[in-house]
C-alpha cells in the first residue's frame, strides 16, 4: 500500500512477483506513494499488474529505466513525479490516459512514444522535462493545459488534437513516423 517503502534510501533494486496485481492505492498524496523517495534504479512491472497508484515512484531520484505492464490503462497522478534521472520508459500497450504530473520534472526524458490507443494526456503530464520529441498517436483526442512544455518536437498526424495543441503553444510539429 501507500508509504510501504517510502524513504527507504537503501532500496536500490526490487523484484516484483509475477502474481502482482496492484501497487499502492488511489488516495496517495504527493510523495506518499509505496516506493516514493527510494533509490530504485530500474523497475520492471510484471504483466499481471493492472494498477499503480498515484505518486508510487515519486522522487525516486536515481530511477533511470521503467518497463511497465501492458495491462495498465492509466498512469496515475504523479506516478513518476520528480524522477529527474528517468531516461527510458516503456509505456503500456493498453494505456488510455496519462494523468496530471505523471512525468513532471523527469529531466532525463529526451523522447517518449505514446502508444496507439491512448486517448488523453492530462494537464502537466510531461511538464518541466527536457524532452526534444514526443510522438502522439491520432487516438489522443484530449490534451490538457501544459501537458508537455519546453518546446519538444511533436510528432503527430495532420489535423489531430496533438497538432492543434502544438500550434496553439508555438511548438514544432512534424509528421508522425
């Protein structure tokens, strides 16, 4: 549940069982997630996992790599908030929504590919990152204020919500690859 390993500074590695269904619960406050403020370096979430609660890995400052379960449909609020070394993220294939502040202050992120089928990027989902590219599929129809800033190149389909968002926010736009 929430705060289970919070502030365990010696925690650098974890092996989740293949029977894991959930991590944390939906009422976590900022930095109160199950593994918040630990020294985890990489995470492999097994495909049996269907839910990761808000702020679960917030402020894991040494976290660099995450491979998520394909069965997760939402990346909850602040899940990876202030994981400033995070550089490599494999998003779930079944993803529908990325909630607000999910990747805020992930300064190591340079590029991200939103999976086909994702429908919404909530406000500040990727705020204050240093991404140079974000690939947004045409299935994304809702993009919240400040969803991604610092002018990454937005790779998208002509006429899509991502193209409209990029144009309204004076961002570079390029044809989806």
